[in-house]
C-alpha cells in the first residue's frame, strides 16, 4: 500500500512539473527592439550583436541632419554636439520611420556617451515614441565614461517607463552581451 501511495505522489509531482513546463512554453515571446544611434559606427556594431543575441528587430535612430566630423568635435565649444549637450532641452530632429513602436515589449536603446550621458537625440527618440509601460534598457559605447548618469537622468525624466539599468558595452563579445542580458532577466 505504501508503494501505491508513493507511486501516486511521484505521478502527481511529475504531472505538475509537466504542466508548469507547458505553461512556460505557451507564454508568448516578448517582442524586442534594439534601437541605436551611432555617430561613428562603434555603437552600431554592438547594436547588431545585441539584436542577434536577443533575436530583436534592429532599428537605427537617424538624425534628420547627419552629424559630420566637425559636428562631433567635443573640443570645439561651438560644434553642433557641444551646443546640443550644453542645452539639455535641445531635441535634435530625427527621421520618424519606426513602424509599430507600440508593439514592442522590450526596447534596448544604444548610443555613444556624450558629456557623461546620452545625446539629447535620445530624448527626441523617447519623446517621439513614448514607450510608456515598456521595459527599456540602455546600452552605450564610450571612450572613457560609463552609463550611470544616463540611467539616473532618464529614470527621473521618464518615470512612466519600466527602466532596467543599462551597461557600457565597449568591445563586448556576443558572449558578454548574452551574459548581461541574462543578468538583467530579459
């Protein structure tokens, strides 16, 4: 009789475990977007790897007026990027061609770090498409700065977004990117 109850208990546990596995398998996948702005191609390379690792749609955030080398000269206080970054309310125009922005559950946004934060072009992108209630994660490339200021500034500026802390991914391999994505639970 004890063997019979033991066998019933094992069967119940097995059936419960199978049912839980089926629930996970039937959960619809999260639709993911990797959007990026890249002035020199460095961030674009990381974005492509991230999109491949996550199976996401890749989208380039394009300024209406492309940045020239002179525009990006951070040593020139009159360069376009310097002027934009000195005025945090600056919203450089972007090409508005992202289709179905509301259909994404998770949005990774990549950029080069400028003046210890995200270029104001990223504000334009977020304000154009909203992402209210979406999970948004920054990733960045930089010659020496980290992403911490951008994480804090954007969480405060856009509290209706579900922010996950982003990461600077300089010279990251696909394995590094995969480990990071797994570490933030996405």
